[in-house]
């Protein structure tokens, strides 16, 4: 990699944090004070660079009697939005599941905490807390060694067994070699499978009206695909490995576990791979796209009915969202009549529509290489000029529209993973708040219309006051729930605390509508707006038609900062996973199970102790 290459990469990943010094020194900030994280081995005379300061960082006290054949080093930590940044943490790289067992027993003996570390593509303090003392915390890097992948096509249902640190992209790439895949993929392929399951990761996928779910697939979360897992658990005298099948009642809290336990490997079912078309629309007014139920025009509701997968990205202070629509298409589409009455996007004037075949993921390269005027705007926002937001949204819209055309990405076609993965490590890093509205498919338009009208009214209200608390896009997507019928092995039920868990008291509820709003970290008034939005969602979507659940990986419990509303953390999260589900399988039973397999609380942190005491 050349210096210029490194400068481009760092300016893309570092500009959000560099902006405090002003837009004019953005590049200098990215290459100067904010150096990339690197590792210093335990016992080394070297010193750490700093994520948050310009000088060296003093090393942490060396953990006593640490297993000498497990690599141990100090390294800086940052989460996806860079709102949790630590200049130094202890990190180790276990090579085998048995190494994780040894770590757990060592930590128990020496009063340390072990936190599994994956891709760090998250917002929440489930791994480490902002500003916390981490001298007695060891992050266990799962992705370097615990990443093996084996596909088994010989059973009644095809499965793949993967180490907890295997990336989703690596898993589905291996599945594709066997003509297998997953229908509902999250946008970032870099996620470790252990981390993805911890927060019941999901995509933007639903079956079209009349389309059946192929055996082995689910339109719920990835957690619903698990058929077997192995975890490190307390057996009464020591920590040891234990394997659970999907028909074991003890497994359900582990399928979505928030990192309260340590999985070393998982086995997951898979279904036949398929090709999809992804069409982008940038010419639909938001009031048409997000219209009430039954409205005429090109509505979100109609796209879902006709194609299934749908996602809207609505930049602030713009009239037309970026709408992506995924359609199962076994053969390459070459005419508009193959996609139904809604027509086709991306065609050239005077020529028939033609999808472009893609052979790999991440096909929206314009979103990973922002031009200087955009990075200057973000730098200005960070430097104390949030009023630039009405220019930022329209600029992002124009870049999207022009980028789609310039890269011929308005209409692409390929294998499922190649059109579903689109977020890379270099994609714009923003703060995010929102959650899932669990409801029936018939209510999709109503839920989205209510939210977008509320959001537009509030943003305009604040603009009239000269305030701009939000400057990032609204993101709207839908997926299915963790349906029992999708599991093709004997099963005792869905993940206990998954946001996409069905409600037995409302069998008609069959979708989760994800409503998220993004913003540049540090924007004045942003967390107050997120709190207002969260409280509105909790009250508005709380009736016989719908319920609201926070998205585990994103921002929630907003007070002065995210995750600081004590009532939500200690009471309302519990209530969310008690309402409408059996008393034998709810938040309380999950918490009891976590405490049973880890009574010494090796796999926890201060925030987890409040959320799951």
C-alpha cells in the first residue's frame, strides 16, 4: 500500500473524529493525531500510539500468570461510530476453543473479565464501556484463529459449522461453493458470526407475496438458523466446553445472547443459493414512497408485495429517498416486464432495461469514496457548524444518484451475497438510533407512514428554531420473524431475547420494520432527539397492532447519552421480553440461564451487570 493509498483510507475512516479541529485540517487530523490501532506484545518495551491523544499511552498493568502460549498484547479499541474509544486494552488471540476455556478459568481465578471481540462493528457497550477502567478486562480476538468453516451437505438439511470468529462473508462464500446460501443477510459481510448472533443480526429480506420460504432459509434473524452451538460454561467445578442442540431447552437464550456468554462454534442450516436483482430508485418522492396503506403510486408497501426485499435511505432535507428493491431472479433480467407492474430502473434512454451482472459484493463504491466537499461538510459539523445539515443531505443524495449512474449500479444482478452485502469498513460511520416495530405485513405502510410523517414534522420544527439535531439519513427496511417452521431440525423454540422473536399472543404479527435514524457523532442536540424519537416509538407502537423493540446493535435507552436511561435499561427492556411470551421462556429465564452457565460473571461488564444482573 502506498502512502497515498493509506492517506485515502485513513481520511475516509478518520474524518469523523478529526473534524473537531476544523474542516481545513481534516486530512492532517486523519494522518496525524488519530493513528491506526496497532498491537504491542505483553512485556514489550514499546509504547502504544493513541487514538485520542497525540502522545504515547502508558501500558496497562500486565495480567499475572497469564497462559504463556496464548498471544497477549495491548491494542487500542474503537467501536463502529468511534463513540467508544480506548487508547489501550488487553487483547489475546486464542487459537482453539480449549484456549478459551483456559482463559475463562484463568480469569475466574484472577478476577478478570473476558469479552469476546469480533469485527467491532457495533454501537453498544456490550463489549466494553465508554470511559470504563479496563485494566482487568481481556478482549479475546475470535477472528484471527477461531474462524474455521466446514459445510455438511449429507444430512436431512444442509449445514455449515463455523468458528465464532468466522466472518459472515467467509461463511456464505464457502456455502456458495456448494450451491447454498442464506436469504436474509446483514449489509456488512465483515461481521463475525459470533457477534452477529449475539445481537440477532438481520438483513432487509422478506418473501414477495405468494413466495414460499425455501427449506433451510429464514427471513428472520441469523439466530434462527442455528441448529447447534458450543459455548464455554461453568459445570459446577470449572469452566468447560458444552455443546447444545436446537432441541435442548437450554439453548434458546444462547441463540441471541448479547455477549453474556462465549460461543466458540456454531452450526447453522442453509438453503439453496439463488440469484437476485437489486434495483435502485432515486426518483420517487418520499410522500409517494411512504404513503398510507392502499395508496396509488410506487409505494414501499407495493415494492414489498411484488419483490420482497426493500430498503429506503432518506437523506435529510431531501424529497426523494434512495430506494433499493431486491427481487429473486433466477435468470438475468433483460426487460421491464420481468419485474412486474412497477417497472425497471437504471435503463439508458432509448435502450431496454438491462441488469448488470456482478460477481462480488460491495457494488456501491461511490459510498466508500466520498468527495472532498462532503468530508469538508462533515468536518464543519464536527467543528461546531451543525447548521450546514440542510446542505449535507442534498449533497449526499446527488452523490448517490450520480454514483449509481456512473458505476452502472442502478440495476445489478448476481448471487444473493453479492447484491446484499454493501457496507464496508470504509463506509461512512455514523451514530444510529431507532429499532424494530413488530407487526403484521398488512400494517407495513401504516407503520412507515406514521413514522416518516412524525419525523418530517419534528425535523422541520427544529429547523424553524435554527436547530439541526439530525443530519444523517433515515433508513427503513423490513424482514421476517424467527418462525418455528423455518427451522428444519427438532427445535424447542425461537431465540429468547431476539428482537425478531414472534409473539404467541399475536400470531398475525409476522414482520419486523426497522426504523433507524443516523447522525454525525457530536452533533448538538442529537441524543435529545433520539430520546424524543425513542419515547414516541415506545408509546405509538404499543397496542394491538404492533410493539416496539430496540435493535440490540444500535443506539437505545437514550438519556444524556445512549444507554443511560436507567428505567429502560433496568425495567423496560425486561418488560419488552416478558410481554406476550410464556413465563417459561422470557427475559427472566434467559437471565437465570446466563447466570447458571457463568455464575462468576467472567463474561460480562459493568453495563451488562445493569442490563442482565
